[in-house]
C-alpha cells in the first residue's frame, strides 16, 4: 500500500518540523535569559558559551544601582489602574451597545473601533502638546488616561460579544422583579460573564504593560515604564548588554504567566471578538 | 417615563464615549489645526505661523515621505504575506495529531507574549555582527555571514524577519481556531464523494476559514502599517533611512527635528490611509454578522 509506505517518513518529518518550530519560538527568549545571567566577559565570548557559572550580578545591578524597582512599580500601577478604569467604563458601555437599539449606535460603535485602529504616532503628537500645557507630562495620571485609548475600545468590543451571548430572558426576569438596568447588569449579567471579563482585563493589563510609544513620549525620569527603561541601557558609549537583558527578563516574565492563564480567550481577545 | 427610557442607552455609553472623545477626538482636531501652521516645538506660541495646506504639499513633494511610505508598504506586504502563509502551514500542522500537541500549541504562541521592545532587544543580541548567535551558526555551517540590521541592504529584511518571528503565531492561533470549527463529518462526506485532499482543502476547509483568514490579513495589515516599537528598539530607522517606516519618520520629524506642524500634517495623511484599510475591515466583519443578530437580542 502506497499510503502505508509513506507513513513513517511523514511522521518523522512532522516531528522534525515541530521541533524546528519549538526551537524557533524558544531559543530567542532563552537567549536573553542566558545573557542576563552571564558575566560581561562571557557575553562577548566567541563561540557563545552555553555552559558557564551563572551570576545574578546583572539583576542585583539593575535593582541596586538603576532604580529599576521604581519603574517596575510604575508599570504595575499603570497597567492595573488603566485596566480597572477601562473595565468599569467599558462593561457599562458594552451593556448599552449589546442590549439597546438607539440612533447612531452603529456609527458610534465603529468609531470606537477606529480609535483602537488609529496609529499611536498620530495621536501622541497632539497629546504630548496638550498634556505639556496642562502640566501633566511625566505623570502616571496622564498616561493612565491616555492608555484608555487602547484599552477602552478593546474592552467594549470584546465584552459586548460576551454579553450578546447571555440570553435576554435573564434581563427580562430581573426587569420584572424591578431591577434597574445598571442593577441588572451588576447583579445578573456580570456574574454570568465574569470569566470573560477577567480574561479581557488580563489582556488589557498585557497591552498596557507592553505599550511603548506613548510611554516613550509622555514620560521622563519619574513616570517611566519598563519598556522605556530597557532602552536606556543603549547609550552613546555602548550597550550594557547584561543589565539590559536582565531588565528584559524581568519585563517579560510576568507577562508569560498572564498570557498562559488566558490562553483559552486569546483568540477572541486578539481579534476584538471577530473570531470566537 | 418614556423619554427617560429613550435616553437610557445613551446614559450607559456616555461615560466611555465622552472620555474617548476627549482623548481621541480632541487631539485629532488639535492635530488638524496644528497641521495648518508652521511651528517648531520649543518656539513660543506667538511664533506659530498660519501657512494653510503648505505642510501637506511639502509632505506630498518630499522624497523622504514617499520613501518612508514605500518602506512601510514593502514592510507590510512582506510581513503579511509570509506571516499568513507560514501561519497557515503551522496551523495545519498543529491541527494534525502528534504526541505533545497541546504543549507545542502553548509554546508556539510564546513570541506573541513578549514585549515588542524586548523582542527588538533580543534580536539585536542575536543579529550582532561580531558575537551574535546567528552569525556564529552561519559561520559554523560554512555559510556566509551578514551584517543584518547594520547593513544598508539587509536592514529592512532583518526587521521584517523579526516581525515574522513575533506575529506568525498570531496567524497560527487564529487560523488554528478556525480549523477547529471545520466539522469532521463534512470532510468525511466529501471524501466519500471522491474529493481529493486538495479539493477538500479548497472547498471545505477554506470555506470555514473565511472569517479567520480575513481577520488575520486585516489585523496584520493595519498593525504592520503602524509598526514602531520593533524598529525603534532594533535600528531607530537606520542605517541611513533603510528601515524608516512612516511611524518612525513621523517620530523623527516631530520629536527629534521638532517640526510639529509638519509632522501633524503627515499624521493626518497617515490616518487617512489607515482609515481606508479600516473601512475594509468594518465591511468584512459587518457582512459576517457580528452585529446582525442584534435585532433579536435587543430590548426595545
């Protein structure tokens, strides 16, 4: 039989390609981890050293000498506060879009999408000037609000999809019992879709954590976030590879855990609910 | 009472919409106005000079603007085509059966989760001409090494490769989700009806993949078109202007050369292009019915 003859080589080929894919995904990330725990001399060693005495010196350095903890806290505060704000405002709006028909609904809904799709560089020029004028440059409050540009449209679009899937009969029952619409939302809808909201919130934290351009332009010494901090290791006199990779490692580590925890909702979140 | 009921949906969407208007619409109007002035950051506000559409004309006549647009177009076309093709191939592979499939599926999305700036930094290390891993491997294999991001002619392809590394998993993830909606009994039935493997793929699988395919293409097109983080971390647009995409060009013009009015004008032009792509997207998801079931579910 022709097909049986082909089976073994084909299986071997499949596994070879799978190994290749896994290597391609893992090696670059592993490499930054390895560089982070190498001493300066080992980083530049040729051929690259795979076996060496790991050192925590680079991690100690960024926390002890480079104020890294401050920027880490900035990133955490920023990601959490903008997400909380976006979830509260976004879920209420999503409920309005899901459960009611009103004039201009479609236009407003798609305008919100276009905000999400717009290039950040176009928004950041006027935002920089406006925020400078009200004296809130390099301030976490202004960045928190600006990040709503990313997170609020995202949450409205994805959560609307979740609410659409809740049978309207649930609302109606609550309505007969005399609940107001906000009460219906909080008491009936939110508990049903809470896993979806949690996953959406985690994705929103990831987006905020990874954001770079707004943070680059709008922050300075004080409100700087991790992605901007990392690039400070590139100086005119050279690149501090070890500390830079240590900072990179600390930046991506929490995101991995978060991303794994929302794997099930990733498709939906990344496509704004267009693919379920 | 009836009037209040009419206003209820507006009350629900008002807080979010008003905030978005303040942080999106107002800056847009501000940029629109600024684009009609010659003004450099740092100058006094009085130095602002109204010049009409001169900034727009300047942009449209500037070879740097067109070069940046061309670079962005090449970058977008290359990344979207490869990411889609490769993503589909990997999705088909991961949809098959083999030992450790679910673990591999998790590993395959790792690049997606890495902070874009860190991705840039990782590849800076890998690409390094003297002690990078890639040149080392090429050298060991007896292949010619390259200057990668440091070379005038290789820089663009090098940043494209980085984009492909990070975003192919996006295509894989979405297309794999689509593949899992293809009903096996339909595939079996078409097999019994005598359809070849290629025909089954063409007429059954692809039919179910329509929406995921469009979503992947449009999301990647828009995101690639706006690319900034990777480029900033890898090359800052260099060497020369070899990797200077539109976002990078605007950043340099606005924040390094301080031509705020000019940068705003280019920003408006940029926005028009993205809006056109976005319109296409809206038409697509509108047709496939994201909002078509609203009627039956909506309270009147």
